[in-house]
């Protein structure tokens, strides 16, 4: 009985390209190269790593996760009111500051 060879669909190929692009953006391209990322009938398969490669890849992933987590935390935290008061807010170009005149008593 002959087995048929698997051929990825265009959308699967596009997803693999997106994955490899994301890997490069995260500076992980040295560890997860294109020849280690394969498409099979079971899904996306990331190739084999020896112990030192896996250790280095894990360190890089932890760094990426820590940086991304810090960015998300900074976006979600509320700023205290004192930070808003310290910021300079310039007046619009044609804006004139109103003058307060004293009230004159009429007799």
C-alpha cells in the first residue's frame, strides 16, 4: 500500500511564513531557522534542538516574554493624578488668557 505525500495548502504556507517572520521580529531567527519549521499533516512541526540550543532558545523566549509583559503592564496601569499635573499643557495658538477685573462698587 502506497502512502501519499503531504502537500500544504496555500493558507498553511502563508501561516508558516508569518510564523517565521514573527520569529525573526523577536530575534529568534538564529535559533528557529526556516529549515527547522516544517508543515505536516499533523500541523506545524518545529525541528529538533540539542541541549545548548534549547537552553539558549528558552533564555531568549523568557527575555521576550519579560519585555512584552512589562509593556503590557505599563499600558494597563493607571497613572496617578500627580503625573498629569506635572505635564506641561501649552495653550492653543490664538488663545488669550482671560483677565479678572475687580468688581467696582457703585454708590
